[in-house]
C-alpha cells in the first residue's frame, strides 16, 4: 500500500492547499466564537485545545477518514490485547499491560502475562518497602539514601522525567542520580556527591550488551569494592538476560524486563518501577500507574473523533506531511517538567523515524520529525524569535492549573509568578496564531503559526502518569498513520557496527602500544578512520 | 536586493540539483583519498572537518562567490571596528572588543570604548579577587561560597555553558546556581541547597524590565532580608539601567552592561565576566577570553576560503536553503559540554530567525533553522534512529582529544571509556554518510546524511573560549549570508505585548477578588483569553 495513493491522502493534500490560502489564516479561524468549543476536548485527565492548529472541520473529517481507512483504532486495541504488532521483531508491545488495573487476562503463547506482571509488581513493592523500612540496608548497616540508576536511552530519559516531575513526592532523605554518559567525568560528579555506604546502584540493561551501561556498571563495581565490604548488596539489576543477572546484585535484587515492553515504553514496567518505587515510594508509583491507566482507557475506548492522543497524532502527521513543517517544539510552563521534552524526543524520534513501512517496503519519503523544547518562559528567551518571525514550526504548550504548594511565591506587577507564567502560556499561542502587522517589516508578525495547548489540573502522580500515557499513545497512533513499526529501532545498528570495527582497531593498538608497534591490521579501516585514530593516540 | 536573483544564488541552485544525483552520494565523495585533506581546516585553536558534507569543489567555489558577492568578510571586520551594523537599533556589536588583547583603539562617538571595557574588566577582577581573598564577605562575616545568578536567556545560557564546561577549574568550595525560571519551584530548589549567609546573588538585567529577572530578584531580596542583617551586601547587579542599580547591591557591586553588546553575545562581557570570575577565578576567565580572542583573529583575518566559521556558515545556509534540511543537531562527545547546545540554540535561532532583511524589506522566505542536540553517546540512544533512517538532518559532531584528568577511568572490551566515546565519534559520521544497504528495507541504511566534525585538543579555558567564539562568528556570518540583522530580536515583542494585556486583566481580577467581582474590563480580551483565565482562577 502506498499512502500517497489513498483517496483520503489525496483529499488531505487538497485541504492543505485550501488551508494555505489567505482567508484560512488562523486570525480568521480563531475569531469564530465557537472555535475553542469545537476544537478542544477533555478526557483521560487532561484538556486538549487544538483550536490554534491550521485545521478546519473539513480537514478534521478527512483526517478522521484517514484514521478509519488505516484502522488505527483497531491496531491500538490489538496492541493492548497482546497481538505481535512489533512485526519486525515478532513481539507484542504491552506497555499498557504494565499498568492495567482491570484484571482482564492477556493470553500470549497460552499463558496469562498479567500474572507475571503482577508477580513482578509485588516483588518491586516488597523490595522498595524493605529498603524504606530499613529491613534491607547497605553492607555496613547504613540505610540506603542514594539511588544511582545506570542506564541509557530508554532506561534513562523516561524515568528521569518522572523523577524530576514528582521530586516533591520523593521519600524524605532519598536522592536519585542518573549515570548514563560514557564520559567518566559524569561518574566522578556522581560519586563525589554520595556516601558509598548508603548507595544503591540500579543497573538497567535488557541484554547486558549495551556498552555504556556495562562500562559504567563495572566502574561502579570497582569503586564500590574499594568502599564497602560486601558490595553485591549495593547492586540491583533489571534485565532480560537471565544468565548474567548475578553479576550485579543478588538474585532477589534482580528484576525481570519483559521482551514485550520496549525500552522507550518501559517507564511503567520494572525499568522505571524499581528506581521510581525506591525514590518516590510504592504508593506514589501506584498512583502514577493509575493515571497512566486512565489515559490508556481513553486512548483505547474513546471514539476516533473524541480521542485526544489520536487527534494529536492526526495533527502531527498533518503538520509534518501536508503543511511540511520540519520540527515540533514542546514547551511545558512548569519547571518540574524539564525532563518531559528529552523523554518525548526519544519516544517520538525513535518510534516514528523510519524509512520502511510495516509491509517491509521502502516508503516514498522517510517518516518522523525533530522534537525539541524547553520549559517556558525560558523557551521564550531562547528560540521564540524563530517561532514568531523565522522559519515556522508547530508547538505544544503545556500548563498546570494549580502550582505545587510553594513556600515562597514571588510576584511582580501585581500578579503572582504562577499567574505570570499563565499570562505567557495564554498569550504565546494567541500571538503566534494571530500575528501583529506593522508597517516596519522588522517589527511585523505574520502569524498563522500553529500550536496546541494541553492543560492538567495539578502536579500529581496521576496527572504525570496521564501525560506519559498521552504521549505514548500519541506516538503509537502517529506511527500507525505513517504505517511504520513504532517498536523497533534498527536505525541505531549501522553506527554500532561501524563503531565496533573501530573499537577492535583501537584495542589492537592498545595491545601493541607497549611494544611500540602501531599498525593497521584491518584493510577495511579507511583513511578517515585512521586519521582520527592517529589523532586520538597522539593525545595519549 | 533579492537573494534569489543573485547569479551566485542561481548557480548554487544548479549545484543542489547536481548534488542530489546518485553519483554524488557521500559514499562516493568520501571514497576519494584526498577528500579529508581538501575538505578540512585547522585554525583558531580547532580542527574542522567538512568532508562529510554534501558539497564538492564546485559547490564550495560558488559558496565562496556568494560570500564575496555579499561582502560578508568586510561586514565582519566592520563589526569588530565598531560600525553600527545593528541597523534596526542603531548600535554597534562589539562582543569581540570585550576580549581584545591587541590594544588597538575602537573609536565610537569620539571616544575609545576599549578604555571603558578595560576599566570594567579591572573592576571585575578587583571584586572577584576581594571575594576570593575574603576581603569582601557576607554581612555576618561568612565568606561567599554560593553564586546565584539571576538572569534569563542571554543572561543565562552562555554563562551556564561555560560554567559547566570549566567546572573542574572552579574555585574550590564555590558553587554556582542559575535561577532563570519564573516557576517558584526553581527558587525553592536553589535556596534549599545554599547557606544564605554565604550566598552572593548576581542579578543580570540590561533594563531591569525583564519580568522573570525582576520577580526572582525581588523574591531573593525578600528571602535574604529574613536571613541576614544587611542583605544589600549579598547582591551584585549587572545592568545598563543606571537609575535602578542601587536597588540590588551597593554601587561598587554594580557592573555596567554596554548597549553595544547584545545579551546572547555577552558571555565575555560583564554578564558572563562577573559570575565566571567569581566561580572560576579571574585568571581562568582571562585564559577563556584569550581563547575567544584567538578565534576572533582567525574569523576576522583568515581568507574567505580558509576561514572556519565562515565556511561553517556557508554550509549551514547551503544545507538549509539549497538542500532544504529542517534542523541542525549539535552533538558534543563530552559530558562537560552539556550546556553547549542550549546556548547555541538561542544564539542561532534568535540571531538568524528573521523575516525582514537588513534593508528593511520582507524576505521571500523566513530565515533560520531549528538547532537542537544532546551530548553523545546519549544522543545516539535518543534520536539517532531518525538521523539514520528517518527524515534526515545535518549534524555537527564535537570531540576532545585529551580527556580531563580523571580519577576513575572505566573500560570495556579492551578500550577505555574515552576511547569508546571516540570509536563512536569516528563511526557515526561515517555510518551516516556511507549508509549500509540491506535486502530488508527495515535494516537498510540509505546514507548520504551530512555532518561536520569539530575537534579541540583538550578541555581548557582557551579551547572553550575558542568554541564559544567559533559559534558566535559562524552565527554572525550566517546572518550576513541571509542578509538579516543578527543583533536584534523584535520577534519576542508580540508575545510580550499580548501577555502584558492578559497580566493587566489578571491583576484586575486579583484586586476584585476580595469583593467577589470577576469581570472583564478590556473589550479586547477575547473568548480564548477569558476561557483560560477562568480556568486559572477556578484553580485558586
């Protein structure tokens, strides 16, 4: 199937031509008193306003038709029921099952996987409770006060987002650190701020083959061996590699990663569950899961034209394919949400950035877009010049009605800091959409720059769970619309293979170094590789 | 002048057609043994390799012709000599003068401004030395140990980049914090980690009209009043607003911001100089300035076809305009460079993101591109799926030959962590350029994805100064190529004006709240504004 040949696709191309005319400028669309009412929705714990997107009713109808033609809602339900929709790896994608509170069984290969998920959840709860109640302590008897998570990519960004967002709910006295970078400077910074006797290292690696995680875990083990008597007690592992799980931590401190939950969707499984239960407490983690589950139910059951993540996905494809924007900005007006954008950047760019479709055919054009962002109002002082007057790109604004209870509340010009944040959150999408003409082109604003606004009631475990699930569902729906597999990531393999050859050569040079022989053994090492390796070795 | 009508522009459009043919795929271009030699340069303290960009000799010649036709080298020199090239604001742009060690005078309005710059530098040195040698201490007699910088945008990102990059050179026992966000949660986090009696607050605001900075500075003052007897002694201000400078700190703790240095170019002036001299010591800051000056001399004097920032600017315009890429990724393979990308994002997007040209005419297309990034290898585990197989975008890789002296050095597979970082730094541009065909489209890599590689010898004040100056010069050259003014930012005004109206309305509601009257006074407050304001007030 070629997307371009679908009649729904062609109708949308016609819509794009109409929506590019002067009379469909957002300043006219948003002047309609019914606009906000008709282009906004409530559901799954959040409010979604797409009235400042460059769509009209007709466009939305054709977008819904496209969604129907591609049966994306059916695919989403199939995913939640355990079908092997990760076709290239012949796996299910059951992140929604990791927070399912409905007690319905999900049968895979003749077994109900929800039983395994529940057993694992219980093990996590017991372990976290034991740590908090000091039944499990460090080998010198000190209670654990520092969680150091060793993991990269999908074992890092999502969990750090949630830990930052819900930090105020953290277990008193407990700190959390994320060791992801290969640069040992990162390791030094972390160990200089913790007491090794009170440190619990959580090593997360599905295969125990990820170089960064393995190198950091070994460095941590060497470090701990010198600091505490029985260093094994200070390690926890989260892995699917059963044979090596004893390398890091005792068996009752090893937690299973299911092959049916991919890294970037694993925040609500053990990869996020162990560190977050340790940092936040298991009750807070359960509330977070419930928030995610509520949004899952909405994403799964709401009709196509009332389904918030589905509509957000339709609009994302519309903006990228039909209106040809080159990036998406995500701007949360709340400092605790500073980890949201790095997580969504991976989630989206790794899930949708593909050039082969689900039939295994090369697509006409590669899919995906660049996602970037920064909390507001800092973002305004960083890149809103481009947003208002330069090359345009769509944005998603995120606001929180009730701020976290604050000891100090600033004010300026008769409004509180939180109200000032909101004045900007309200103003920016309007200014972007409507523009502001001026006889001087340098001071003139063309407007017609699209955005959505997402509002949650307060900063709570439930709303952060909902926000996570919203973006997961949006991403999956968007991949279904592009007809790509959101759950594989073969795109990272080519660089890995090239790096592996260079690493072999560096190792050979290391071995030869003492004898003074530096020679290239592999004829396939080209001139560029050799040039840079020489540069590296001259510095040593 | 219309860029599209220039013969040089039209020739480049023809080059783009040629460079899009199969036979000009990067896998063929990079197979040439002379490629690296001919498409790389050394200068200003760094090595720049553009051999993996989609250019051939002919393209480069036409790019140089474009640079010559637009006289961008002459404009750059005019800038360093104090001409008022910020035409919309009738100002000079003399950030290079803030680190000029040549002793040549720069005459503006009949006076030599280098004398003022030197006098200010001396004042900064004296103050920083007095703080370090404990001649200036807190009002209860404690030496200052915490620098809290209050500033946003141009008064924040650049200084934070340098502070993070050179943290290992920091004055022992001194910590630095950046308070930028309006969200009071950010304020709470900072004050919970400092001793108020040892805290020195550095308030940076050109006009003292920036709402975020004013609100945070007032909050800080209220806080400090309750904690120490003479709180003025704990404040420093950096401003051009002479009349209000006494509001925060005594006169000898007030430092002048020149109107001829814009916020995002102000790291080497007082805005960066005061906090960085306090944090790093004045000697380290001087070495940083010298590194920037060395690159300035290269950027100013190297011939067009040997000029590294100029060539980087030509390639950026080539990629954006002629090859139509929608974003630029910046990937430093060094954890201490984590602040580089947020700084360059502002520097580039605010300088180039314009729709009016320097003649004051509307351009055919708005200028600029999205800049984003993350240190490697973390970036590989975040968005390199899109980079290799999805919608392509160019990248700039940055490597450091000698790592910072490390207490702990990990290893894996027989290579050190630093060597592993380099294996990836070498491998990624090759894999992106050459591709890796496979009969299975899901595992096939089309290649032909462009990147540059920038190498510095070591992490030092000089090399970080050089890197900062490289990106400043690249950005300015790029703006000259687009024919936009890199020094104004009227694009942020529209949102500010809309926010101001909403703030007025919120204030009125606050005043009426006690009486129970909530009414809209301003007829121009539209339905959308009212809807969101109601939402906010229902939460209060």
